[in-house]
């Protein structure tokens, strides 16, 4: 009993520690002229980055005993930052009160969802909910993030979730960062009512809701990828060396173990180089770097630790690595086309309640219909007869293989295409980068049920483009309320599934 009490107190201390980091970062980013949403997104994500850097530095240098001293130093600096920037608290309270009064329905839906998720995290402590149970005869390693020596990344022995027992809330914090970053990016293309509606649509994606409570690894790099895009937007809008260096560190935080772990960071680096060169040129960054050598050195050290030491958030077990299956797509462009067809059909995920309504009132079996479309197009377009073949739909209520709900296929994908065709130059560049990421996902790995894990980054980063698809003259107040209510219902369904799993 005493051991349980001790572990509970230790977890509570770690949770309080991360809350202090978040508050300090929120006030610091506000002092850097970040909007409230931008600062909140960074404050929700960056404590995980800080902890990862410190723990990996100790692991790489072989001095794990120094971790308590580093945590103490970080807490001292945190306290100093809170005291120094405490004047920002009044403005934050005013902004929060104003937002709640203007967007009562959306704010209530989000707050209820976040509260239910956090309660589920605490009730599931210390192990959380497992999203790695076998289904379809697929082992957990098929949809976990497998480590691979081919990446050149060493995971080390330290896992943040294992060292810090209270860190099981970090997936929930990453989900919170996604919500704030989506709103901040959507505001660049829409007024607040459309931006908050877009945020609800992204927040309601079932896989993100499941991952926020599952204590897993997958959602954290996805949140880092979206915060990277947010920082890229800020850096394009205003050449600030602090945002530029933070952007590079967050991009390094997107690195994940596995054969495709370098895919998004590589595409993100090319995107940042192209966009920033076109907007500001190269010389300005050299001049700004010379004016802040200590900041450059600190950022360079953090990037080196994250790149050379691996992510450090959660290492798969040796049995998972040994049993992980990976197959390259051996069929070239034809195989990529088949993969795109399958991923497209999987993205038309209406969720079980809607499928039950279609079956009852329209006599339409949505799962059977998608399989029929798959087999028909495979035979007609690709001249492949594979009825009853390898393509299967995931079980209806399996969180490990859950997709992203109806809004991903019906709104996010069309919004990405619309952004590529009609968006401003910066948005077109981002849409092109995300579509390149999608094309490589279709081209490189062979299809497998667990490949859904690679799409978390894609749909997380593409979600905010929905704001560009929903201008005010199309989205009347009644339509906005309808979409918000649908998103709220989807979140309620997903959260209820989580609670049933407790």
C-alpha cells in the first residue's frame, strides 16, 4: 500500500511539475508576441520536448544520476520566468473570459471532452488505456512505432513514460496542443467562428481522441509537426530568430523511430527552406544568428540531442521490434495507386453510429459497400482480381486501428485539394508538401492495417485547411452550429468508447 501511495504522490509531483513548465512557457511565448492560441499550443507541447532533451542528454552521456539536478534547475528557471512575466496573467484571464462568452457552445464541447479525457487518463493510471491490443490477427507491433537500426536513431534505455510516472498525461497535452495550433492556423484564413468550428472538426477525429488517452507515442510527433507549421507561419510573417530556432528544434522533435521516421522532418525542412528563402532570403538569417550566438548554440545542442539520441518518448519492447512486420511496396506505381484507393476508402470512415443509421433507414451496409467499391475498381482500373484478398476494414470498435472519422474524408481531403488549387502561395506550398507526404506513404510501404499510424501526422497537419474551404458566405450560423453539434456528437461517442474500455 505504501508503495502505491508513494508512486501516486510521485506522479502527482511530476504532473504539477509539467503544469509549472506549461505556465512558464505560456507567459514566455506571450512576451514574444505570440497570440494566446499560439502560446498555448507551444506551452502544451514544449514541456515534453524539454523533458525529452534533458533525459536523452543524460542517457547519451551515461549520467542518469544528473536528471534530478537538471529537473531542479529547470524548476528554478520556471519559477523565475513565471515571476518575471506574471503581468501577462491578467491579459490571459481577460482573453479566456472573452473567448468563452463569444463561443459558448464550442468551448463547452471542448472543455467537456478534455475533462473526460483527463479523467480517463487519471483513472487509467499508471498504465493508461492500451491501444495495442491484437485485432484482425495483427500483432501490436504492426501498428506500434517499430524501432529500426536502419534509421540510425538510438532509442536508448530511457523512456520518458517509464522514468516519469506522471508523464502519462503527455498525449493529452499533445492533443491540447493540436487544438490550439489548429485554431491559430485556421485564424489566418477565417474569422473566429469558422476557426473554432474547424478546431472542433479536427478535435473530433476518433483516432486523435483515442490516442490522447492511450498513453501512446504516436500523437506527440503529430502535435510537434503541427506546431512546426505554426512556427513556420510565424517566421514567414516576421523574421524572428527566436521563432526560427524554436521551429528547427520542434522539427527535430518530429523525428520518430522506424523506417518512415525521417519522412516528415525531411519534407518539413525542404518546405521551410523554400518558403523562408522566397520570403526573406538567406542573408537575414545569417545576420540574426550572429546577433544571438548563445541562442543558436542552445538550439543547435537541442537539435543534436534529438537527432543523435533519438526521440526518447517511448521505446517499443524488444519483442515488439522482433515481431514487427514491414514490407516495401514491390509493385511500383500500380501498387501506389492501389494503396491510394485503399487509404481513400478507409478515410471514408463514417463511424459505427452513422453506419448503423444507414443500415436501418437506407438498407446500406457501408462496410460491405466500401469493400464492393474496392474490388470493382481494382478489377476495372488496375486489372487486378482480388476479391476476398488482403484488403480488410478494421473492426468497428478497435481503437488501435481506428481512423479519423467522417470529417477527414469529407472535408479535410477536399479542403487540401482546394487549397492547392485556389489557396494563397504559402498555403499552396504547404498543401503540396502534405500531398507529397501522402504520395510517399502510398509508394514506399505495402498496405497493412497498421499503416494508419503514418496518417496521424497527415490529417493533424491538414486539418486546419478546412477553414479555407468554409468561408463566411457559405457557412451561415445555422450551418456552423450544425457542424459543431456533429463534431460534439462524434467526440461524445469516442469518449464513451474510452470510458467503456476503463
